[in-house]
C-alpha cells in the first residue's frame, strides 16, 4: 500500500542572511546525524524517476525520507509514496526555489525522526535554486540528454555548486545531437571535482555507480 | 556570412511597478508598429532551433529582429546570427527572467529600427519568466516531449499566461511515456484559449501551422 503523505504550504523566510541560516541548518542536521541531499534539475529531467531508483536501491540499508518541492500539485509525492518511505509534498506558492528556512520547515513537517538520509527534490529550475544554499550536506543535479550539451555554458552556477552531476536519459543518446565528451569537458572546466554519473533512470543503466557514491557519502558523514 | 552581433549586459530595473511599465512598453511598441513575441521554455526545450525555423520561414515577408537572453554565453546569438537577421545577446548577470525595463534595454541595444517582429528568447526557466510581464504583444511557450505530460500541473502560471503553446520534439514520442491527450487536456483546463502546435523543430513537422499563427497575429496587429 502506498504510504500516506501530507502537503505543506511553505512560508516565505524571515531570515535576512540565508547563507548564515544554511550553515546553522547544516550544523543542526550534523548533530542529528542526518545527511541532506539537495537534488536539482530542469523541469522534466527525471528527478522523480531517478529518486525512485535511488530509494529502492538504498532503503533496506539506510533510513530515507523525501521532500518534494513544487509550486503546485502533488504528483511527485504520490509517485514517491509508492516506495513506502516517508514523503512530504512542499508547496512553494509560486516561489522558484527553496532556501534554508524553507527547507527547515519541510524537515519539521516530515516524519523524519529516524531518517539518516533526507533528499530534497527542489523546484525544477536550473537558475534560482543554484543561488540559495538550502543547508544541504551535498548538492546534486541532473542534466538529461534532450536538454543539450551546451547547458554548462548557460547555467554555470548550477554546475559550480554541485558535488554530483547525473547525466540522465542516456538511452536516448542515438536520437539527440549530444556531444558527451564536450559536455563533460564544459562541466569539468567549471567544477573540476564534480562526480559524474551517466545513467538511464528508465532502464536502470549506470544507476549503481550513482547509488554507490551516495552510499559512501552518507556512511562517511556518519563517521 | 553570419551577421555580427553584440553582447549587452542588462541592468537591474529601477521601476517599482513592472506591470505598469510593461503596459507602457506595449503602447510604445504599438506606436512603432513593432510586434513583440516573448518565447519561453525550460532549458533545452528547443527555443533556438524553433526560432531558426521560424525566422527562415518568415524573414522574406516580415522584418524580424531577435533578442537572446541568457545568464551567460553567446551560443544562441551565434546560432541565430546564421539566419542573417539582426540579433543581440542579452546577459542577465544571474537574473532568472526579464522584466519590461530589461526588455526595453534589449530593444534599444538592438538594430531594430525597421523591425516589424521582435522575438525575445527569454531565460530557460518555466517559473520566474511567467511572473514578469515583459511588455510583449503575445507570449508563447515551448514544452518538449522528454519533459513529460505533467508539466501543466506543476507550472500552471506559465501555461496560463501564454497565448501559444508549442509542443516540440514530437519525433521522439515513441521513446517517451508522454500522453498527448492528457497533456492537452491539462493545458486547456488552465487556459482554454491557448493555441497549440505540436512540432518537431528538428524535422520541420508541424512548423507551418505555428508560423501561420504567428504571421496572422503580426498582420492583424499591424492592421
């Protein structure tokens, strides 16, 4: 049976200094042993499908909880609820990103007492979410093949602030004019340390390497 | 030979009431007989390829000029310059959208004295550009098949404010789980009057109907 979930309307933050508040949230989470992953992408790059694969691969060894942020609708939380892990749908009321206080509101609304890994699926947007530190332990982004290989040139900040870059929909490579080598070179030029995972969330190809990276990050965080 | 173009750094607007300023810009453009189309979409939905097809179909009958807005890079202006029409690359310096004053700065920077149709390719983003009236005569958006059929549920404002909806990359329909009927129903529920054009900017399929719509709009605007 699908897990029940609630919808939470996020209030606009009252804090003036988001960076300071994000550092504070990171400390709070560290004290509770909770790893927070901030997952970002364009609309339709495959965040929810990738997330479903990730949850199913890890849920037996790590306690996971999910926050789905969207301007409207509950379609993503409904999909994630099928995995059986705790999930909450956050409605941003038109806001194009989450900041640290909005993320904190989400965590408080979530049934996450035992969670070791909380994943925030941010609003589908390559621009604004890159500008607001959510207090996450690590940032990850998804870029899908149909979006094109020029995106690091156009949205450099997103590539700069992410620790992991998932390249999704590689099963569609034959259909699109996507130069993988040029794309990776552009991403690495902005962020030489970024970990890169070409996957197909649809077929499952490459997902293991991404899951291994995330597992290692969570375990080393827990010490 | 490709047409030369300049890169203009857009300054943040000083106007407090963007809606009022947008109405003013619309009036100014009406006085000059210039139709302004604001073209929006997610990153990688195919704005530039669709634009290239549109320009090549119309440039012999209508004087066209193009404004390419991006946070960084000049890749799109370079592509458009191959069509030979006047083009300017606008750099928003991190800003996620254009408002009316930023659009006006772009028009002033553009060699558009004789232009009857100015097309603004807005920043790739389904959220913020929907919230800021650019002063455009008409708004159009592109949603591409790989993005999924649930987007009207998640980004309703974008679908609400657009006069035309281009559904791009229909050549990839067999590869993706995209329910066209459900998608159109969702879009029409938000905006019953929206004109819908399924196309493949890659193969050219369906582009004629979109171009016909735009031609008719421009001609009827000119009276």
